[in-house]
C-alpha cells in the first residue's frame, strides 16, 4: 500500500473514465509522465512534474482520491484496480503505448515498483522506468532484507528478532525490556501474522499471546526505543542508473499519524538530529546505499534515540514519499530530477547536499486528527492554528491547483458536521 491512507472514505460509486486539462508540454520533444495513483503521494508527484511543464497522465484507483479534482493531470478512473494489484501492468502498457513517446513512469507504492521491475522487458518498448532489479527492490522494502543489508555495512538497526518461535521470543524478551514494536516485512504481505503496518505491545506477555495465537510469519519484533514524534528523521534523495547517490536532503517528522508510529502530518525541511547534524544522516544513508544497486527516488527513515542520540534505521521507501512536494517547495524537485535523467539529460552536476530553504509542511486533515488524539484541549488547538498559518507548504492546498484542497476541506467540514450531530 502507499505510505499514506485517507482518514475517511466519503463513499461514491464508480465513475466513467475521464480526463482533465493539463499544461502544455515544455518543448515538443519532451515525453509525458505517468503517475500510478492520485492519492496524496501521487497527486504531489504529479504536481512536481506538471509545474515544470510536463504533461502528466495518471490513474485513479478509488473515487476517494482527492487528486481526481486536480486540473493539472489527465487521468482515467480504474476502480477495479488497486495499489497491490499487478494488473496495473496491463493498464500501464496499454496507456503508455496510446500516449506514445515512451512516457516516464512513477510508481508510488512498493507493490507497483516491484511489479514494474518484474515486467521491465514488456514495458521498456513503450515507457521509461527506473532500472533497479525486482530482487533489489524486494530486498530493501522488506524489513528483513533491509536490516540484513544495514548490518552488512554497519548501519545501526534497533535490537530485533525476526520470525521468532515462542522459545526464541522468550529468550529475546529476557534481555530486551518492553515495550515492543512489531511490524511485518512490509504492509499487505499475504500470510503475514500482522496485517497492519505496525503495532505496539506493552508487555512481554501481551507479545507472547499474540505470537502464540497468530504465529510469527514475516514478523519483526523490535525493542521500542525512545523516539517517536519529533525524533524521526528522513533522508530524501535520488540514485541514478549506476546506483550513485546524486543528491540528499533532510527532513524531521514533528508529528505523525498514528502518533509516534505513523507517517508525517507536520514536518520540517531541512532538519538536524540533536548533537549529530545532517551530516550523520547523509553519512549513514550513503553507507547503506553504496553498492546496493538502487535506482530512483528514495526516502529512508531513521529514529534518534532520545537517551543516547544514536540514529537507527527504520524503513526504506523505494519510490516518491508523502512529503515529496515539501522538498520541492524548499528547493529540490526529485520527480523532475528523475524525469530529466530518464529522458537522457545529464544530471551529473546536481549538488549532492544542496542548501534548502527552511519550511514547515502540514497535512491539515490528518494533522488535526493527530492533535486531537494527542490531547491538550483548547490550548493545543490554538497552537495548531498558529502552526497551520505558519506553514509554507501544504499536503493538498495550492493556489494554482485548488481543487484537491477544496475537496479535503469538504471532507473536514463533513466530519465536523457528523461529530456535531453525534454520528459516527
């Protein structure tokens, strides 16, 4: 699944395929781009390209995707497909051939990135894709493979046990105190003991009961370090077709939804871990990527332990991430950089660690939900209004493309109205 999910569904029936107006291509020889989805990450990736004059096509996989309200993207409704459906390859091959000129393809979820890599021989004649192998992508998006790669190069990972038996779990828990943070290799993996993205267990007995009942298939259990909101950092960047790190930038997750364990709803760029600086993020990320053979946009997640200031690897997004437009607003447009390389431009002169303008980014609906869940009453709400006003980058709202933001506002008012009426 993508790394961002809507916080509500407003229903609606399947609509016929349609398109909207889009910007004129900046030059007759420039191919179009195809973005595989119009939820938040897909919309923001599409905007990063369209605002550079690229003709962008997409596919809407749900009637609830606010990107369907964008005037910048030509799209087709295919509610019979999903973000974990390999049938997207059939749609992509047909759509790319119809557009012509070998458009550049941007997957926005792990499953589609892997599917594209598996079917590259079929797709190469009709479109341009990132060149990392399916084995490489599967290795780094699956937590067991990622942590093995990290251990091999000395990148720190949280103390963990993988697919433990009850006996192994008992032994590990004796030397690793609760609470525990459990997650599958990756969300949506068929047959995994844990179906959700992650779960916190407060005691060893609670964790043992879960494994006794559900087993430990594809389960990673970590000792929960003192991190959470404000202590999670991302290193964003791009690797070219040779696997070389072209550029990197830093990001801090000030708030997440779910609280402490979710995806960003309020963040800042650039950002420096306490007593370590951006350089520590960049050095660890470079160490992890060196020799990995990855090609494409990346967002690598690190936790800083509040007690020791050490940084620990958590996750690897092998695709555009939910705050990709935040990075663009600060001065680094990764989708456009990727587009330039895939269309044959020389990007070797790109600055490896560019100076970026400091800005905060907010996903209004999700962040309000996080603030409400964290408590604090009227004082927290007043502070949040100030943070909303002070942000200079937004998840859905832009003056040049107001439709998705207005759709999010409609959803917010709908939830408030239902709350006032006492409806669920």
